[in-house]
C-alpha cells in the first residue's frame, strides 16, 4: 500500500443504467472510495448513471481541470469496452491517458453475482485494487507505426473470395491462401442456391475465375499458413505450399493426365463420397487454378513405384514427382480469416441409420446428386445408381438444435431442406415428406419460397424424427425405409414409409478451428466458432487488432450473409490501409540487465522474436521496436529481471494488496 | 575501551548456520579480536537474563538464524531486536522460513500427530507434548507452537538479510570483514533492508554450464539421468534445476558439481514470490502445445511444493504470514 499522500485520485462509479446498480449498491461503493480510500489519495468520488455518456465523461474532464486530479479510476465495464473512452477523456483534460484505470464492476461483478450485499463488497475491493494500482501507474507515450498495404485472406470460399476481390479491386495486393487444390469452398459443390434457385456454379465460377486471374491477387491453393508473427500493420506470415507434383508454370490445364490416369478413387471431398475421381485430379473441371494435384496415397507410382502414365502423357512435361513442399514468408498489414465450416458427421446419429442404411443420404450427397455436373448427371436415384425413388423424406436439424450434438441452429438447414423438396418435386414428381421442428425462414424472400414449396404439395410433418429403420413390421413396409416420428400438430405417432431419406446436416466449426485460432491469436466460443470483438457492433473484428473474420468461420450463415461479411471485412481492411498508420499502446517489456543471469528461459518464448541473447555479455535483451508488450517474457523470467510498462510488478502487487484490503467502513 | 558486542541466536533451525560461521576458520579470531561476544548459546554459556540486563541496542551486531516456530522464538526475537543495533536475518530459516516453513502446509496438530506416531517412533502410551504439565515438584511449561511458521522479518524489524542454507562461508567472511571495516571507519553500511552476502542476479550467472534455448519434453529426477552431461545446463537435460530463479552468491556450488540447484539462496532481487516465478519459468519452456502432454510433462515433477517452495514457503505470497486484510493488521 502506498502511503504517498500527494496523489489526487478521482473515482467514478458507473450505474450502467441498471446493469451495475441492479446488483451493486453504487452509492456504497462511492462512499467507500471517498471515505475509506481518502488516505490513499482519493480526493473525489462520484457515481453517475452512464459514465460513458458525454456528460459522464465531462464530469471526469471537469474534475481533472478544477481539482487537479493526477490519477483517475472509473469503476464501470470491462476495459475491452471503454478503457479507450475514459483514457481519451483524461487526455482531453490534459492528463496522460495511462494514468486512468478501469475497474470492471460489470463483467466481473454485477453480471456474475446475484447477492447484492456480497457483490457490493466485491465491487469495493475491485475499486480499491484499481486505486492502489493507479498510484503505481506511470505516464506513457503512444507509438505510431506504418501499416503494410498487403492483406492476407485465409480461405477461398465465397466469403474469402469476396473479401479478396473487394480489396484487389481497390488496387491493393492480396495473398489468398486456400488449403484445398481449388478455391470455391462448399458453395462450389452445390447445385442450386435458395431461394432464387440460381445455379451455384453459374454465379460462383465467374468470381473464382476473377480471383484466380486478378493482377492484385496472389492465389496460393494447396497451401496452409504455418506461422504468424508480428502485429497489426506488420504481420509476417509463413505459408506452406504443399507439393502438387506438377510444375504449375508448365501445366496448361489440358487435363490429359487426368483422362489417362488408370486409378479411380472414391472422391470423399468434392463429390462427398458418391462419385469418383482419378489419382491425379482437380476438384472439378471448373477448378481455379486449373492445375491438378497427385493424391500420393492412391497414386500407383507413389505406392508401387511404377506407372508414370501422367508423366508420359503430359504434353508439356509438367509432372514432377520430386517436388517438395515449399515455405514462403510474406509481409502483410492485415489478415482476414474466412476459413469456413465442417459438416456434421451424420453417422453420429445412429438412429437415423446413415452409413448403415444405403438409401439414407446426407444433404451434401444430395447436393452432388442434383448437380448436373455431378456423378448422376443430376438424376435423383437411390444408392444403386438407377432406381428413381417414389417417396422421399427430408429430415431437418440433424446434429443441430440437439443437446446430444450441437445445441445451436445451423441457420441454413430449413431453407436447404425446402430447396431439396422443391428439386425432388420438380425432377421426379415424387411424394415428399419434410420433417421439421420449427420452420425458420426469416431472410429476404425465404418465407415466400416456403409458401411456394407448400403449394407444390410437399407434405410437412412437424416433429423430431425418432428413428429411420428398414425393419418392417408388416408386409407393406417391406423394402421401405420407415420414418418414426411424433406429428406434434396432430399429437400422434406416425410411421411413414419412404424410399429415400435426406438428412439435412448442420454446420460445425472446422475440426482445427482451435489451432487456427491459436495460430492467429484469436479466441473461439464455447461451441468452437471464432469469437467476434463485439457480437452486435463489431461482428467481423476480433480481439486481436488487424485480424478480421468473415463468413461461416464465426457461425452458421447463408451465402448472402457470408458475402456481406467478406465485403465488410474488406472495408475494414481498406480503412486500415487508407489510415496508413496505427497507434500502438506503449506497453513494452525491458530487461534489467544487472539482474539478468542469462539463463535463456525467455529466449524462445517471444512471439515477435524481440528477444536476443548477447553472447558476449551473457544477458538477454529486448528490442523495443519489435516488442508488443504481450507480457509472456515478463511472466516467464525467473529472476524477475524483465518488467513490462503498464503491467509492472509494483502495479500488479499493489492491485492485489488493494483487493485484499478490508473494505468495511468503520461506521458502516 | 570495551569492544562492541556481538550476538548470535538460533530459533527454529538445524544449527547448520552456526557451523557455517565456525567454518570461516581463522577468520573467527577476527570476530573475537573486534567483538565482545555477549550472547551465543551454541558457542558459550550465557543466560537470557544476561541479555535482559543489557541496555537497549547495546549489542552492535546480532546474527539471528532460525524461523519463528514457537512462542519462545517470538519472545526472543523481540528481546534481541530491542537489545541489538543491527539485527541480521541470517540464513534461510530466518529469511524465508526454509524447511521448518514447509510445516505451514499442515495444521500444527497434524504435524505433532505425525511426529509422535511414525513407525519409528517409540510411543506406546501415544502421548503428546503438553505446554503445561503438572509434576510432583510443581507446574512446568514448554513454549507453545505458533499456528504457523513466520520469518524473522514478519515478526520484528530487520536491518539486513543474509540468505543461504546455510550462507556460504566466504560470504560470511566477507560480511564480517565489511562490518570490521565499518567499525574502523573504512567503509559504510549498506542501506537498511538490503540483502548482504549474496549477489543480485541468479545462480545461472555464476554457473559454468553451457546454456542454450530451452525446450523441455520431460522432467526427470537427477538419478534417472545417466550420465548427466557435465557441460550442459542441467535444466536443459530435463532435471528441474532451480538455478534460474535462485539468488546468486553461492558460486553455483551444486550445479558446478553435477547436482541441480534446489534454491537455498532464495529469490532474486525484487522477486516477491519465488515459487510462482519458478513455476511460470518452467511452464514457459515446456516443449508441447498439447494440453494433455503438458499435463504429463508437469507430472514429472513429483513434489511441486518441495520443488518450488522448499525454502520459501513461509515467505511466499500466499503464505506471507501477514493478515490478508491489511487494515486488520495487529
């Protein structure tokens, strides 16, 4: 505890409407600050309905000017939200912004407690901690650095393509990295898009082509980001280019190698397991770029050492079995993550029989089946490849809105199911049953589409399907798939015979979304989707400056929303590029060399490579130009020889002392 | 002119600090030449009442070794403080609590139970020590254990701290030389509260072993590493060596001869919690990103309390011996 009575500290307690005052007795916190902390240098304590409003901020500014405050504590929301607001208020009144601290009594107190008395005591402790801490704060000067004008877009689905094109069309360079061999993402697999029934390929392939041939887009498919260093404005990104076993500069995309390749493989990727591809392949004839890749696990040459048919048949001698992976490091100022989603594995819902009952299909299989360029040339047939079904059942919410799997709504399944119902009707005239829990058609022209499908005669059954089985109970059920469902509108169990079942499977975060998040320094929600900076007001930013997110990587979305997010992320990046420079917090670590023993524990920890070991003097040193103030080395230094401005040991220990102080007033 | 008075007292400790003082060999004659030994129960006969009879601050230099384990320790600490001009917290027990401080992991009753019931304890009547006992001759008392071990500085005001378990003899000799020089007017005392007889950095600074970037895949006990590379940093070989966090001053005695540092010189300058520093340091150099594997690697440290707080528990942040609520301080 500091006994320095020369400080003049102002404490401001916010009600946040009723967000705080509902659970915390704001007046008591104010009185505690005024009376209990007077000995610590608090000269004024006020409470106000909304500290972040103009009059609230003016209160602080006025006190700084009139009372000569030299430290300010605002007890309000999380620093994430309004630290900058109040630091700027102090700055306007002539006080160094780093002499203002936020005490979070909303996120860390009122929102997480219900007992008003205990919450008030805790709020007092949190405020006391902030007061003790702010005494140890030192004035700091902000730093400005230039922003690199290039951008990295990760993920070449429709959101990533959109973002890349927006930025490239504005005249700025984009590195578009895609881990598959072609861009296009899930959308490239679809047949029609709801609700307008545009052909997906017709609207997507021109965009793919444009992205693939844009002078400002450096397209890197069959590539993955392996390392990200640096910070907003100055990222250094390492990209691994996996070997295609083909020299791109020689390949003309003539596809003779694909035609000649003797090995046929079930295509679990693009064709969703219902079609074939060769061992040298492109996802489709419309793939961008046009260059094929060799699937070494199925290639005769890589497995058995003989064949080389592709090499022999290639007219330009582009095949290169010796090709190795390459690593490329590029500098960019901003990064957009549009890494998309994975599909729910329908095998997990064993009672629906997918993988066991041949005529149970997933929605993505059905998309490929409907596609005129797909394995059945657009014919809707059973697993035998020839029989047209007479009756089709479509089941919603498979893996979604289900406590056993994912508790969230996958957003697109209702419309996707309605689209399937329409396509089946249109192409076969079959009887279609649509099993739904709730029909969700809120976007533009969606409900009209639902009306249309209703009018087309699809039979809607409201209820969650219990089971799909081929076990017949009577002769009429023989050879049928029986759908057991409670029809909640008539209040009865029904057992409906169909020939084909389509499971409308939900969206899931990418299986490696957590690792991707770690790589780029952003967080994931409990469900695994990337977390936005603000769910409502900043849905495409993240807590890491310079890293933006778009499309289904942040949660299930339809195509228009993904495209809009791609454009929005691009606008934010262009905003950064136009600004030209970014203000960095002057939070830096430094080594007190007299205390450094050169143990080298910190040496490999710095994510920004700011630490060097001086061999001659046997001590470590931090380059302040590279240091981003993350604090990793400060925590790691066993000798306590590294200190971080803004988070010094003195500040943190003073804060702990404050938190542990007895906060009862003598007369209270 | 009479010589200034010297005292050395021990409380909760093993006696090794006294041996370390004797271990300065002929230098002890300088002590005798320059000081009048007023009170040193290990070395000469004197009674507490002799000390009580002294004027306040009549003893110039008192080296106090040992933790404050019982009420008598505390009483003596107050007495020696009162009678001494310079009170030095001498050695690890006095400064950090040391091995006696590990008693703070358990309630006192449990400690006593354990001590009086181990397999090797011959205690057929299952007796426990009593602070007050009636005997035919009357009532006898022994000092009660305090509910936890305190460091000397947690109980009385201390002028200087001298770490080490025990402090190295060459450091003791150097401090004695300094005090004599001060007496002769040739040198000045360091500022009050300073750590004397030790360095300002950590053991690594004095350690002759080669240090590289660290990436630890497994922690192993030293007997399980055979043979230990004689040139290479012990921590890099997977043996949890406390050198990086431990104050320099011992000339890296243990690592120099192939044993890991166990941390007897305590935290480096300005470090508040030795164990916490060491935990974050070890955690930082674990070479894995897989939480399960990290867990497994950390399990390679069989006794975390002993590894990280063997000497420092009583002085650590979470057992600082000070009341949690500052304003309740007595």
